[in-house]
C-alpha cells in the first residue's frame, strides 16, 4: 500500500470486528495502527464469512476511477457458500464494483468455492500452504501480492464479435452491440502479462475479431 491508496481491515470468526467504519488513507501511521489492531485481536471461533463479506461490500466506496479490491484471507471452511456466491454476483453488477479475490491457506478440499467466488467476483484465487516442507509463506505471499500492485489500466475487457463466448475462470458479459461478448480481464499490473483462455462457437475458418 502507498499513501495514494485507501484501505480497511476486518477480522471475522464467530463475529466480525472492523479496524475502521470506513476506508482510511494508507499512510504509514494508519498502516501501523492496522498492524497493531491485527496483532491485538487474535480471538478465534467459527468462520462466519458471509456476514463479513456482506459488511465489507457495504463499506463506503471511494469515488473516481480507481482500482477496487476486496481480498478475503480464509481456509474456506465455511457453511454459507450459497450466500457468498450470491453476494459476489450482486457486487459484480454494481457500477463501482469491488473485485472479490480469495487467498486460501491449506484449503485444497475447498478450492472449488474459492475459485467460484473469485470468478463471480471478477477477482483471482490464490493458494498457500503452512506446510514447513513447502515454500516459505512470506516469499509466496510476496509473489501473490504482485497481483494487486498498482495497475497500469483498470477494468479491461476483451470484446469478441460473437455470442456464446466461454472463458476459463473469467466472467463473460454481452457487448454493447448484438452478437458480441466481453471477457472481463480485470486490471493490468505493471510488467506482467494477463492471459485468458476460452472458446467461441464459430464455423471452421471464419474470422474472429478481438
């Protein structure tokens, strides 16, 4: 985070506890306060992610053409998967939508939920393990956080002159013109390519326009 960013922080278990009621500028002082908040509140219990996600999406939105992200850190051991996916679907239709991304720790059996939540929320899903035999968590986390570094462009879409387009792990919405589709590419990070894989129903040899 830089002082050009704004952020908030919520801790969820049986109940959800928020650092602030609205996002703050990410000054050094505010980030230090947030770290102290995180280190002070170490209580645990259930994983009421649905309540936390609903509250997070209800936080005030910053005006302007900025990149908006909601990052969920969880082991994905949740009981309200249906509610989570509905919240992500509803958020994706907002004009100033936050992209919902998931950072899962030791959650291989629940990877489907994490992937679905990220896909419907227009974000990404990444996975870490606390196994000491695997990669160091801090190093792996540094690599993952590059996905949320300051973007070159925000809200990119790849438009294709065809209906019925499917893309792996990405939302596809109708284009402004009939028989066109737009694949949501999200934000373009500096110095990194963004890949998309998909398929289009098209007669063999017929030209595609992107």
